């Protein structure tokens, strides 16, 4: 069944401690000595779709509303919808076990074509300042919020998800051909803060914490 194997465009340098085979992908759940963060997590195996239509705002992918304005995002039970422009939205499955295929011509699956990284840590925004001119700390940026532009000169979608457990979380998506070089450069940029490879379980736990209601 080797022909069904899927390979991430990214190979992080840490030594895997726990690995899971999932739908043909080898997913690292945790690394040895990954510590308490900050972490760079490879989520390239997570399912992703592009939705394009002149009436994109009228779609309800998996029962959810597409955000009305570019830059706005909707995160609900592990599914993230990013409004990119007037006619386009991106949809990333960050936490659901599985999703049925949308079965509509307006949807294009982009899982294999896009690398997807998560950056988690109290220093996440400071690390990004070293690799991108994007203003991810802009006062008016919603959380979650999408900013499009260069990361290490590579056109990217960057989503600032929010803060939970003292850690800021953001996602970076870009063409898979740049995956390895971008990941290595981000790890180097975060060296002063102890940035290390992290497993998917660390991201999943953080995402769960982000979704938990807080007492005011």
C-alpha cells in the first residue's frame, strides 16, 4: 500500500516520541524533549479546501456561515473558515475527526498543495516579526483574523487565532514547495526564545483550551 502514502512537505528536526498513521499520513503527535513551548507544529496533513464563487457569502460549508468581510475568520469546533476576498474563502479542518467532501464545484481540495504550520508561544508574534513585515498585532485585527502577505518572501495566509493558556497561536499556510525552507527559517528565527518542533497533540490541546469558555 506504499502508493497510498502521503508525505508532508516538512520534516522537523526533532525526534518523534509518538507517531500515528492517519489516512496515509504519518502524523507526529509529540516529540522527545519538546518542553512547554514555544512550538512550531506541522499541520500540513490537515484537510484544506478553497471555496470560490461570485456569491461566496451565500454558502454554508458544513452548516457554517462564511464570514462577511475579507480578513474575518470563523472558528467552530475545529473548523476554520477564512474570508480571503470578495469571491474566495479558505477552509481548514484543524480538529474534527473527519469531514464529508462538499461535493460542489465551487470547492477545491488544497490539502496536498499547501503547507500548514502552527506557531504557539507567548513569543509567537515576536518571532513572526523576524520573518515577515505583516502587522499581526494591529489594534483592529480580529481574533481569529486573517492577514495575507509575505512570510520570508513567500506569499502566505497567516491567521492569528488568539491567546489561551498564556500562549498565542497562529497559523501559516503557503505553497508546499517552500515548506521545508520556511519551517527551518522560522525555527532559526525563534532560537533565542527556545522554539522547538512540537507535535500535533500540543496544538490540539491548545486549541481545546482556546475554545473553552472563560469566567469573567
